[in-house]
C-alpha cells in the first residue's frame, strides 16, 4: 500500500514537472514571441498567398466555378486535348490520326508557335478542332507574372485572330499551375481554366504502352485526357501519337463519344444569351 502511494506521488510530481517544462518551452518559442513582439521579418520570396504554386487539384478546390476538369454525370463523353502545338512534326501526325478516326479534339496552342507554323494552325482550324489559349511563350504561370500573364493571353488571341478564330473561353495554364491572383485575373478576362482529369504523362517521352497504361485504366464518363501535340527541343512524343488510335478505338468500343471541351462544358445559358445580338 505504502509503495503504491509513493508511486502515485512520484507520477503526479513527474506530470507537474513535465507541464512546467512544456510551458517554458512554449513561452520561449519563436511563434509565441513573434505574436508578442510585433510583425516578423518579411518573407524574402513574398507572401505565400501571392507565390504559392497551385496545381490542378488546388485550383479546382479554390475556384470550382471556373475550373474545368471533368464533366459531372454519367454521360459517356470524353474530350481529347493536345497541348503545346503547333509544330510541324507531331501536330500533323496527331491531325492525321484524328482525321482518319473522324474525331474532333481541343488543341491548346502556344501563340508564338501559331505564328511560326501558320499552315499547321490553318489545318487545325479547317479540320474542325477547337482551339484554347495556352499563352504566347509558355512561361511558368505557377509563379507570379503580373502584367505579363494578360499580355501572354492577349498576344495569343491576336495571333489567332489573324486566322479568323478566337481561343474560345478556354485557358490552359502551362504546367497546370497558376497563382490564386492570376486565376482571378484570367476569370475576369472571361476565361475558364481548362484543366484535365487524365494525364498521359506523354511529355516524359513514354512508349506507346506506357501512354496507354496512363490513360485506359482511368477512363470514366466526362473525363478530359491530356496529351501533347508538340514538345520542347529534343522531346519525343512518338509513343503518344502511336497510342492515340488505340485510345480512340478503345473508347469507341466502350460506347464513348468524343466532344470538344466547349461541348463538354457549355457556358451558362445567360452568358451565351448576353452575346447574342
Ligand atoms: Zn504546355
């Protein structure tokens, strides 16, 4: 009995001592002192709010009204999308497949490439594909660009206007990343953020089989597939081009139909009505 009481007393004493140590540590901590002694030094890279790179999932959570990643519902529709074109190697090869299979897709074009490859741009338009804005120079939009972002979008609009088309209301940020202020700004310009729900990861120079493995298991109604129709210098997209006819055939067998992103995500009726004369 005596022993039990002694043990209990020792335990209580230990707990009190531990609490005292934790309290002293907390009072001495940087967080507590900063709160008591005014504003901490500036963050060298700027505020988290202004600088944090937001990926696809974050953007969807923060801006559900302007982010397009997958259609709701069970309708068996799929949107094929191709980034970074045009070029004169892979984009024509992608167009050949789409023509043969009679599929309309959405191309997110880079403005300076539109100017460099007018023939391929014209072919994309003539063959009935939808064009989205993917900036003029493909900067990293995950970092704050200030005025440059608006400029990038407007220069691409201008480059496309020379062909008599506009880049729809679809903006796909390079690397799928954007800062929060930039997301608000492009929304104010009338754009929606056209992201994706299936990433082929073809930009890694994957084989046909690898591209198929990144796409087929993720197929579901309303998904948007991301592939590329051009790369950077030395990038090999031949696996992606080879996978394309098999992706299309598989989807058709499964009963899917192909839509462009503006068909998948029509603007609200009142917005369209406002554009009517
Ligand atoms: Zn890109």
